[in-house]
């Protein structure tokens, strides 16, 4: 069986990394338009760097949780059975990788990478960034930004993502609010191609009605239970 899994902030909640759109979410405390847009970065790069430096430090202290480890088991288990997992995440953290996932497609970029807007180089980055940080590739200062997709920017790897989605036997949406496009449109795309769909989330998402199967609960409990079912039923 080929499974396409889309993950969102819900899988990282038990690791202490918050969600965005809940009442206690990150965007209830911070204004995304002042922190996560190209215009905000052009206007006030120090403030944008401070926000991502804080998130990067939080991430360095976080650990993967049972949901991340279960998805790594799913990847290994499907491979053993001759199938495949394509894991597409909206998360910019590296907790899937740290849990042992071999293939992770980060459609919204990666917090632990920096990109130089002058030379285009993308480099691993675990330290704070500032307007004074020189690019490791071209040496220019003032041109490094977090390698994350901001509001108004195109998500990454969309061709590969749609190819993988349409090859899947099952589309599973895990821990995502179903409100951010294009990812929120994957379920309709999958359905349109006759692919079975499953939602695993804390509560019904904005798209809940579009899913064939729905499972609700904290990701750290609901995901391991679902993975167990997937690997024993196929
Ligand atoms: Zn550069």
C-alpha cells in the first residue's frame, strides 16, 4: 500500500511546539502579518529574526513524540510490505527526521536552514540569525533569512507532492486544521481521483466532511493507534 501522509502542527503539540490557529495558538499571540511575510521582513528584519530565533531555540530543546515515532514505524513497515510512505509536512521543525523518518518533504521549508536572498544558497542553521550574519557561501551580510515559506510565498516541491498524492492508495491528514491552502485542498484532489481519505486530528477540521474515515484524539495517541491498524490490516 502507498500512503500519502500530510502532517501539521498537531503532531508536534506533545513535543511542546504550539499550533497556530487554536485559541492558544502562536498566531493568537503574534501577528503573522508582522512576522511571517516578505513585507514584514523587508520592513523590520530584526523583529522577524527575533521571532524565528525564539522558535529555533524552542525547537532545539524539543524532542519528537509518540506521533513522530509511529510515523517512522509506518514508513519502515510499509517498505517491508513492498509499499511506500510519502510524508509531506507543513511543519518547519525537524522532529520527523529526528524520529527516524527517511523521507520528509517540507512544503513550508525548514526552521533549521537559512537561505541567502543574494546568492540563493541554502545552509543548515542552528544558531540565531541577524542582519549582521554573513552568508557562508557568498560572505554578504544582511541577506540571510529563515528558509521557511511565508504568507504570500509559494510552497516548495508542489510538483513532486501532487505526483506522490495521485500515486497513493490512501491520503491521511494528520494534525492539521485544514485551513491553509494549498494543503487544505489535498483531500478534494485525492477524492477527485478516487483515493481513500482519512483524517486524524484533535477535533474535526474545517474539511472534516470530506474524509471517508475520521479519528479524533491527541496525535500522540491517535497516530500510534492508526499506524498499528495500518500495519496489521494490510
Ligand atoms: Zn549568499
